[in-house]
C-alpha cells in the first residue's frame, strides 16, 4: 500500500507535468477547444486550480471548506461554472502561476494532516491518501483533454497505480450517478502497468473481472476514451456492463467520448 508521502510526491509530479503541457502556449493556444464540449485549455486549468484550492482548504481550514461545499451542494454544475469564471479571468501566465501555487499548497496541506485523521470532502470525509489520489485522477482526466487538444501523447508512468486503485475503490460511482443499484458482488481488477507489472485489486475468485493495460483502464474510468477504443477485457455480465458506465468521480457522468474518436492513438496496444 502506498504511503501518503508516496502519493503526494506523485501528485506534485503530475501537477508539474500538467503545467509543462501548457506553459509554452500563447493566448490563442490557451483558447484552444478541448474534447470536453465548451471547455478550452484555459477552462481545464481553471477547473484544476479550483479543485486544488478546494483540497488545500479542506485539509487546512475545515470551516472555510464547509462554506464552499455548502454552496456546491445546492448547485454542483453552477459551482463548477462559477469556479471557472473565478480562475479563468486571469491572463494565462497568472492562471498558470495560481495553478502551480495552489497545487503545491494542497500537497503541503495534505502532508500536514495527522496520520489518523480524515479530511472533509464533498460527500464523505476522506483519508488524505485517497484525496491525493482523487487529485491524480483529476489531473489525468483533464490533462488528457489538454493533451488531446494539443495533439500530444503523454507518457504513461507507474504513477497511474494510485488512479487504478482509486477507480477500484470508487467502482460504484458509475451506478450511483445513473440512479442504478450497484451489484453486491465484488469485482477483480487486473491491469498491467507501463513497466509490465500486474496490479491486482479485489478477490482472485471474483466472477466479474476487468483486465488490460493500466493506462487504458485509467482512460476508461475518467471517461476520456470509449471502451471500443481500449484494449480492456471484461469477464462476467456485470463487468461488461460496467465498462459502459465506469467513472471514478462523483456527479454527472458527462457525455464521455464516442467510439473511434481516438482509435488511431491506441493502435499500439
């Protein structure tokens, strides 16, 4: 099991790698549309900046976080849009500076949480390791949108392990966002890391199993690729159905991606 220090080190690296994706862009580049309908690259960074502002506040000032969360509880989409307007009004260099600064302050705040304590969050309090893994999930998903907009391919690393485990722990989110009852029986997830290691979660004898490359699994659960464009195999009817609805985040599923939209980028699997 990864320690908090392990996850935070990888979170900090992911923040910097995402920053490097955009730091050379001019103003027109920041306005580039991404595959998320209506979102520019600037919107993606503004959203991530807000997420890290929220996480840092949750870890360091519970009362201030409760006020922000109370507003989000009544109108989730409205809160997301307000956050975009709050941060993307800044010129690119200032927005990028805030992204890096608030990202690092969230890492520092999570590192300071005592080992036996949880951090308040939007639905339930979370251990800091889990909240940091959620941050990696956000960076992976929104970073993929940015990479797709720029036509670049990011190198997959073993930092994806945190996201793979997080997706295993949040298996039921796809059901809950659609008002469906999650199956009672557990799943087995067996994915192959970029380095060739097998990461396995869940009971070995589970009837429902997902196998394939870890990067593809992460693209599935962040809904950045359609299952048809990924080299994932489902064993069992429930696992097969899950490939259609998997998501590692709470709230609306979003429109996802269409079959074949990015098929040419995954031909090396």
